[in-house]
């Protein structure tokens, strides 16, 4: 009898652990693009959001919901974000933020990555920390290290084309200091993470 009870407790524990790892119900519309591991299911313009601090995911979702970010390439993003409640946003941010950081092991050019590291340290390092930095959740900018190159190019172009608001004047100032070739170098550096 005791053995059966112990087996039942272990079985319930396994079910509870599996349920804790399952995406929350509110994530259903997100899974088509971001998948249950936050990897972006290989879509080039979908960011990797696994392991991004929850505060940054919340900020991005509110920016889509409020129109500070427009959805030029992926219009469904604005539709989905617009339908989310504040509680939904907090739930999604906490869940995706708790996932292990996904690495897509993309190829990059080492010489450009080295140049990009210098550009990052000169212009971006104060606000954009590495995802595993203990202060990443408190940084002003979202971690960019380990993102897909297509997404990084898309995001930077969105700032230059006015499809994404610079939430801080410093961001606009730093973008204005980029020289020819700096964007390719930065992308190679971030992808090399």
C-alpha cells in the first residue's frame, strides 16, 4: 500500500513538473512564431526571446501594443500584442524570460566580430549587456548577444526608417555615431555570442 502511494506521489510530481514547463495558455498565439522554447522557429525576422529578462520582454510587448513599435514585416505581432491584457503580458514575459537562452550557432566573420566588439564597447555596452550578465534585467536596453543576424538588421533598420521609436535620446545619438561598416560589424559580434 505504501509503495502504491509513493508511486502515485512520484507520478503526480512528474505531471506537475511537466505542467510547469508547459507554456501558459496565453502563449498559444505566440508559439507559431516564437515556439515553446523561445527560439523563433527559424524565422529570420523573429527574435530569440528565450532567456531575455522579463522586464525587457514586457517593455517590447507594451511598445507593440501602444504603437511605439510598428509591425512592418510581421503584422501579426501587433495584432497579438494588441489583444493582450497587462496580466497576459506579465505572464508571457515571466515565462519566456525563465527559459534557457537559446543558441542558434550561426556562422559569423571573426574579423568583423572583433571590429563589432569594439563598436559595441564604444557605443552600446552601457545599455546592452550580455544576457547572462547579472545586471541584464536592470539595463536600459535589451540583450542583443546571440540574436539572429536578420533580426538584428531588421531592428536597426526599423530605427533608421522611423518604424521603431527611440525611447531614449541617447539611442538616437548612438545610432548617429555609427560609421560605414559598423552595422555589419555589430551584427557579426552579436551573432558570435
